[in-house]
C-alpha cells in the first residue's frame, strides 16, 4: 500500500472498515434517565434505541441508487450476566456482518410519536421503526472480558484487512468494571495498527441517570478529571482530524485533540456520541461506480 497519512485510508467496497459496539447490560442499566419523561426511559432502553437509530443511519449512508454498499462490517457485543454477540444471526465465530446483511437482520416495530398538527397542538403518528438490539439489564459489568472478546475479533479483522481504515470500537457503559481494571486491555486495543500504522480507535461514553451531574464532553486532557472518569479518558482514543471536521460540520463544538470520551452523559449526549463516533460512514468513497 502506498504510504498515506494515518486515518486517511480510502473506505470503499474493496477496502471496507469495521465498527464494533459494546453495550453495558448490567443490572444498573434498568435505572431511568431523569431528564427523559417517558416511563420506559431506562438507560438500557435509551441505549438500545440510540444504537438502533445509529445502525439505521449507517445503512442510510451506505445506500446508493443501486442498493446498499458494503463499506462497513458491524458487530455488537453485550456484557452483563455474560459477554455475547447481540446482533441477530451472529455468534462468537461470526460476530460481524456486512451492512447489506445488517439491513435484513432487523425486525420492524410500529411506534407512536407526537408531531405538530399545524394548529398549535400535537397529534400522534405511527412510524416504522427498525430494531436490532433489545434492552437488557441484569448482572454485573464484566468490561475486561468484553474488551478481551472484541480485541480478538478486531485483531482478526485487521490481519485480514491490513490496508483498510482501522476498526472503531464504541463502548457504552453506566459504571465501573466489576472484573478488574480494563485499562491494559483497552491500551492493547488502541495499540493494534494496520499496515499504514493507523491504530484501532476506542471511544467510551459513560451515561448516568442523574441529570444534575454536569457532563464532561470530549476533553483533550485529563487535568480536571477524577478517578473513574480519568481511567475512562485513558482508555479513549483521540478523535482523528477527519472525525473532528465531520463533527464540526454537523454542528458540534469539538476542538482539535479531543478524545472520543463522554462522562455523565444523558440520552441526547449518547445519541450525539454515536453519531460522532460513526462519522467515518460519511467518508466512504462516493466516486465508486
């Protein structure tokens, strides 16, 4: 491969990239977001809804006139009572699916939302909602095991795709690991690199049910962070320049040197975090015929 700057690799059907999601499914995820009025707005439900929305956006960005292009492979792991693949049709031996197959794995639910009625009021509208992952909240937080599991899959991916844009791993959690300190495994993930020395990207978001706690959004240094927040910062990659540019173009206030890290995030912070972390899906090669 001709020498190029790190994270400037082409993303195309011949050189796809990979996106992996880790979702905390521990018992504490049953707690509700205080800033969300809906009765069913548990953190587990919010995480599942945000992730389902993110997957739908990935498919949309990979859809061209002739159909869905396989610019990416996608995998989801949940960790609570155990660590397991969470996408329908996947298993430990085959945890990743191409985007075109991802589309076929969803089920469609009818959901009701409130929209303006044009007369100053609101009315109900039924929409078709694709679902890949359901909320779960049980057990502890085996984050070390989860990181070990996804690291093995990402290592295999990079060995098979040494010229591709490196994998992006996004971890959604609401608490500290209960099976040890995950920083060493996280460091090993972030040191894995492709043939161009672009390293795998690991982004972490900590979500909270307490809306009164101030969120920490995309810091570039850990000077003002304490204990667990500092640990998660150390486990989070710096956002590549192209992702920063994409985020700024999307209306986010993110500075150069920012890390893919949020602490004490609410539901809206989670939705934005997933959008920023997967913004490389907007970088796929539009010139392909």
